[in-house]
C-alpha cells in the first residue's frame, strides 16, 4: 500500500445503516450493547499513525506531547513507548507523566503560574527544560536554585506577537497575553541569567495558540523568532535548541485524514525551509493534532422536546464532559450510530442546569428517536481532560477499540 493510501481515509462512514469509526462498528460494540452511561471510545491506532507521521520529520529533535490535551494513561503509555517526551503545565501533569513511564529528562514544563513547590520539584528531579513565562518567575527560579545549589535548564517562552487567527480564547501570542515574555523583557532576563550560577539557558521557545488553521502564521512566527534566537545564542552559548510550541489545528467538519496529513506536511515544509540553516535541535509541543481524531464520545438521546421554533435533542452527556462548544464555540460533528431515513434540524443540548449547555443551536441530522445513540466526533483532545463533576453527572467511561 502506498504511504498516502494508508493515510487517506474517511474516519466515519455507514455500512448499511451502521456507523463505522476507523473500522469499528460502534453500535455492535459490547460497551454500547451494555450502555449505562456516556462513553469515550479510543482508537490507539490513530495516535500511533500520527506519531509515525511525526517521526518522518527528519529535522525534528523531539516531540513533546502536550499532556493537557489528553490525560488517558493508555494513550500516554503508547506515546512514551514511542520515545516521545511530554509538555506539562502542573505538578499534577508531571506526576501523571512519571506514572506513565516518562522520565524527568522527557519533561518540558510550561505554564504561567508555577508555584515554589513545582519549581523545587523540577529542580530536585532535574527535568529536561522549564519554560519561563515572566520576569517574576525567573527571579523565583534563580532564588530557589541558589538555595538548592542545583542546576536547572530553562527555555524562554517568548511572545512573537503574531495574530494566530484562532478563537481569542486560544490565541496566546498577542501583546498583552498572560503567556510568555515580551522581547522588551529580554535585557532584564539576560542580567538575571548572567548573575545566576545555576540557571542555564538552553532554549528559546514560542507557542502562538491552539487550533491554528493557517500554517503561514507559523512561518511568520519563525521569521520573527529566528533572528532573536540567533542573537541570544551569540551571548549565551549554552542555547542549543529551538522550541516551536504546538497549536496546529484541524478541520472538525472534515474527517478525511488526507487533509490532516496535508496540513501537517505544510507545517513540516515551513520548518524545513525556514530552519534548514539552523543546525540546532528543534522541539515541538503538539497536543490536539496528535489525539483529537482518536476518540469519539457516545451518548444517548434521552428526550426530544418540541418548542415553538426548535426540536431539542436532550443528550445524557453535557458540558461537564465536552466544554469546547461552550467555551470556544467549537464545532463537533454528531453522527447517529444507526441511520434512519429522513433529515431534521435539531438543537442538541446536554442535561446540565446551564442554558449554555448546548452543543449545536441548529444542526441538520438524520432523524433521531428517544433512546437512539449518537457519536460526537473528534473527542480525543481537550474533552475528558477538561471534564468536571458539575451537577455530579458521570464522567465518560473509557473504552479501547484496538
Ligand atoms: C505551551 C503550550 N504548548 C503546547 C500546547 C499544545 O497546543 P495544541 O494542543 O494546540 O497542539 C499548548 C496548548 O495550548 C500550550 O499552551
């Protein structure tokens, strides 16, 4: 089979009237047959396929998987087995990564609010890299490393001040963002580093936001950051890796994986072109693109309620398990597990006591009846990892398809 034919496929289709997700007939799955609460069905094969894509990327030093996108231990262990690292943002995520077999030297620690306890843990365990996001944080790190008399490798997360053209709630590189240092902070940073015996600058890092669809924005960010990287390296010879963050988006309305592959290839080409003269190691911190496609949420239609202008499908899963539509107006396609003839426009909502617990204000679906099952697509990233126990509704149960 050619490389493209293994990668180009529709993740969802119907065989007769039954929904197939990546080769699995969901309605016939034993977990659906014995359904008693909403499910999250994972296909590890899809994650493995994406890891393989990344491994084809010759210039890449290391993929640090952004753990915040998916906390599933089976998936994390698979990523670890493939020799990847992790990008984490809390002690909780560090402990999860260690439990899943990652070593401190696989850990890149980002986040704007690192506590003293977290910084001490990072130094004590000699993690791979801690990305600094503010002057105050750097001062705290210098003080703690002096007290502990132990070295720490850091990266500077610098804000390239580009507009990622994504939802404002997931754009992270604008001038007044809480994330990252600005270039005007650099002279103070350099003075602090020159005075520190233990804090070693290894990397310059940027992350422009998440669900970034236009790959040319990555080109713009690299062209702004590369001269800064070279300039800093000329004064700090310890700098030897360029951290390009994550953020590559995907089209949640399109489930042909060839189009994901095309977007990934565009990014890879941008990096290969723009960084070909840089012998340094480079890192990426990708979350969504690795795992979003790898899971579907299965829910049951509890009630169908007719109002003056709407037909409302009330599901047993809500924003406690899938917050993205409410937080970012994100789109998640809904597929009935069994296809009935005819179409109808529905408002699709969850059971929570919040008016904003709405997945779709108006979506056309094949006719559904009370008791029918639906699959909510692309539920592998920023879904269960964002779950809460609000209303004490159950958190989705994990099921592994392969
Ligand atoms: C610092 C950092 N790196 C990496 C990521 C991963 O982003 P994505 O899941 O969009 O690839 C995030 C998420 O926003 C992040 O904040």
